[in-house]
C-alpha cells in the first residue's frame, strides 16, 4: 500500500512539472495576423488590429506604448499591395 501511494505521489509531481513547463511556451507573444502591426502597452497587453504601422504609431502617441511589426515579412501581403519582388 505504501508503494502505491509513493508511486501516485511521484506521478502527480511528474505531471505537474510537465504541465507547468508547457505553459512557458504560451508566453511567446501574440500571433500577428497577416498584414497587421501590433501595439504593446507598457502596463501589459497587446493590440494587433492595426493595418499599418502609421496607424499604430498614431494610436500610441501620448501613451506608454510601443509599436512593432511582425518579425517575418508577410510576402503574400507585400505582393498583393504591389510591393513584392520584381515589382
């Protein structure tokens, strides 16, 4: 009986470690929709609803916030607007 309870405790501890370790990847940041820019507030939180960097900057003006664009360029969005390679 003592062996079963020790095994159960060990299993609960192992599952807790896995569960809490998996939540760290969720803090990677927001998923940015194609063709959008994001506003990050100093108090926390983001808003990725802006369709241009200038629109984001105008909203951030006077606030404790900072705009950023997606890390990877969205080629389809650039081609659609006629700014892609070969244009």
